[in-house]
């Protein structure tokens, strides 16, 4: 599970890596569930891409967004069956979530140490996601999105994080050359793309003890 990440704010990197310009609407950098973040999708009715600001926590089309519902992550093994995700999955409403870093908790000590994961080559992360249009408290249309995760029980790096007795999970880092394929894939093709990037693709940096991040809930 990933409940904390830092989205990409660098306009030059957004254009170079994801082919989009920053949206006019403001969005958060240090992301928590329910915050307004950035995702990239196919421009509706076009083959181009667009950057969209949305609520991190997917809600189905026409459903009112609820902060109490934990839909900021979507398990890959539930995309085809969970009511919250299956319509968006089958409709091909896939997106890419640009990010500087994701955070996971390390509980191998007596206390939690937040660990910041970045790409080992220094490039931005492009994470697999889904989007849908729900409604806000006032009944107005509201963009929402979720980050897809896969099992990491046997992953060399990510199996070391989360609670000692918890199932290990990790976000899906898409290869740069697969961005278009992910956005355009039919469900069977897209499911085959959901796998964890190898350990050498990541750099894990423990945050200083006492840092505010370490006091946060993951």
C-alpha cells in the first residue's frame, strides 16, 4: 500500500517525460489520500495526453466522493471484480501518475522509519493508475484517481517494508517506453503490464529519525 507520495511539479520534466504541460489548477506536492494531485491520461476524444488535477481516492462515475473510503490504492487482483474499480478498468480509463518519490514504512526496528523511494537514475516516476469522474459534496463532477499496487512478498527490496506480518505491496513503476502502451492497452494487455520494477530501478533513502514524515501514519 502507498498512502504517501510526492507528485511532480517540475514543468520541464512533465513535458519531457510525460508530454504534458502543467494544468492551470493548483495541486499538492506532498500527497496524502484525499488531497488534490496530478495524473496524466489520454485527452478525451483525442490521441493526445492531458494533465488533470483530481482527488486521490477513486470513486465510481456518479458516486459522491467520501473521504472515509480508502480507494487511493487499487489492488491488481481486484481490478476486474471490485465494484469501485471494474468499470474504469474495463473502460480503459488508465492513467499515469507522475511523481518525484513514494514513501513506505520500515518496521524492522522498534519504531517506524519512513523510507523515500526514487528512481535510481534520478528520473521522475511514472506510476500506473486508474481514473474516473465522481461528484463532490455539492453534486458537481469531480475527477478522481487511484494508484495500482501489486504483491511484493517476493520482491528483493519491497518485501522489507510495511508491517512485519503484513502482505507486502508496491506501486507499479511503468517503463518510460511503455507509457503509450499502458494508456491504450485493452484490459488483458494492461493486466500483463502490472508487475513490480526490479530492485535496481529504485533508490531507498531512510528519512531522519524525528522527521515529521516518520510520525505520519502510512
